[in-house]
C-alpha cells in the first residue's frame, strides 16, 4: 500500500508528473522506432528462419541479442542497434581514459572536459553504428555466413541496400541517443538505462505467453511440463530478485574523519565523522556484457569448420560446439572464469585508490587508524579487492542461473533470461535508481516515500 500511495503522490506534484509523462512519451517513441522494419528485408521470412534456428540449436546469441534489442532484431527494424552503440562508445572511452593521459586529463577539467569527452563519445558512436549496420546488411544479403540458411531475406541485394541499411540504422541509433539525452535532461532517471530496461522488459509478455504454453498448453498444443514446476520457478525467481536487490544496494561504509572548517578564513575547528560508500557490485553488469560475446563469437566462428573435418580442425570444431553449448560444463566453466576476470579488471581500471587517498589528504580527511597517503590507498585497495570477490561471486551466480535453467531444464531463453543475468540486474538496478529519484521529489515536498520505513537506495545512492 505504501508503494501504491507513493505512485499516487508522484502524480500530485506538477513538476514530477510532467517529468514522468515526458519520460513515458519518449520511451514510447523509442519502442516505435524498434518496430519499423528495414526497407528491402522480408522480415516475415527472417522471423521464420530465426525461429527455426532457435528450435534446432537453442538460439544462443540470437536469443541474447533479441532480448536486449527488445525484439527489434527478429524483424530487422531500423532501430535494431538501439542505444547500444552509444553505450559501447561510453564503455570504450571510459576504459581508454584509464590508459590515455590526454583523456584522463580531460576528465579532471570539470564541465568543459566532460563536454569534450561527450563529443568524442558521439563521434565514436557514429563509427560503431556504421560498422555494425554494414555488418548486419552483409549478413542479410548472405545469411549462410551465420548459419541462417540459403534463403532470400533481402529482396534486392546490392550496394544500394547496404548504404540504405547503414544510413537508416545509423540515423535511428543517433535519434535514440538524442532521445536518451532528452530523458536524462527533462525526464526521470538516466535515459540510456531506461531505454535498455524497457527493451528488456518488452519481452516479458512473450515470456509469459511461452510459460503459459509450456505449463498449461494453448489451443491444440499440450502442456509439456507440470504447473508445479512453474510454482517452484516463481518462488525461486522471487528469491533471486531479493538477492539481486541486496547485491545492487550493498555497500561497505568506510569511516572517514573530515576536518570542519569555518565559513570565513577556512580555519579548522573540529572533526566531522562521515563515511565513504564502496559498492559491493562496483562493476555493475559490465563483466557479463563482456563475457557473453567473448565466448559466443569464437564459438560461432569455430562452427564454420566443416563437421567432417578431422585432426586439429576437427578438434577445434568439437571445441566450438562445446563452447557454444550454453548449458555445457565447458561453457559454464570458461564463462565463470571470464566473468571473474573482468570483474577484477574493471575495478582495477576504474577504481583509483591512490587518487582517492590524495583527495582525502588535500581535504584534511583521513581513515581512522591509517596514515594519509600510501597507507590509506593500500587499505582502500584491500577493501575493494575483498568487495570485488564478494560482488563478483554474486554476479557470477546471477549470470549462471539463466544458463543452467536453459541448458539443464530446457526452460526457453525468453523465460530463463528473467531469472538472472544481465536482464535482471539491469531491470532491478534501473528501477531502483528511477524510484530513488522520484522518492527524492516526494520527500522534498513532505510526501511519504515508497517505503514505510527508510528510503530507497539505487546503484548511485549512498
């Protein structure tokens, strides 16, 4: 009841109501873009071909990409690329900022530096869009390259179709990027994150329909599994969501003693005790996003080796088959190792304990029991290493759950993807962030928040 009352109060505040309506309208525009088929593509034949592949091989990367494009991939919509080129460009720039001094210097130049980095990110987005759209056009004209069979998906193949596809998909991706910026500026929450969450959540009706067919049947189709399994899955899913919320909201509070200064003259007159929140899941979904393509793409390439090959090539083909089997022990083992590697790699490149300790020292703050400078940096690095191990393990469990459900219990991926992995992490994280922003508006205007006791804390909250 408290949650429902909170939503009701949100529409009583004119400013917040306007932000919510703007957000809903712009998200609806993005969903519309993801439903417009690319000209020259027989999208019905494409859907039939992709459904055939799903039935024969379990989908693999096709299902994975379909979930994150909100179904746009199934009909090759002009919005297939969606916000992902922009997100990819941001990730690349963020990683390069750790190794390229000029980019790192821009990050420290305040607002002007951030604007320059944003401009570089947009230029890189265009490059990524062109490359990805050109690759999609090439595959559509020759679908046998990715095992889509010898079908005529493109009505009029040629350079004209490729240029039209590149222009259409690039323009749509840049438009979605602009819409995401408008949501961030005039709406509620982070526009890019909201668009990704809506794309994922848009597959929920398909998951519900698939579950109904599986456990209750539909028309001439008979149920293949007992409804008891569905009840167990629902209870299990509730527990997984609770664990995901704990993982997203978990922080380690490092105590900080800060020097109080007077408003005039800057004289010190006492100490103030505060804390530094270090997130347990500092990496977010990045390790899973990196790991999945890193395994599936080599597996797809190795499957191109003829099945009748022997010797070394035959062994590579067998390795590729096992690597691509999302429920196989080899895939799960390597997947787990890669996720943990990227968890520590991301923290190592993004968390700079030396800079943090130096900033604390400049501000006259310190961690109790540790000398400012190197000792503080070593302590923060040790704490972050332990947190990364805990957070990475939780992330690993969430990442493996859909794979296990899909591979061992033959639960369709459209259903299994909501029981963990990137999908659940993004939905929970973005929902918490958005609700936290809405709750802040409510509390400022003396309304109750969404919770009866305490307040929401999103991924960026303290």
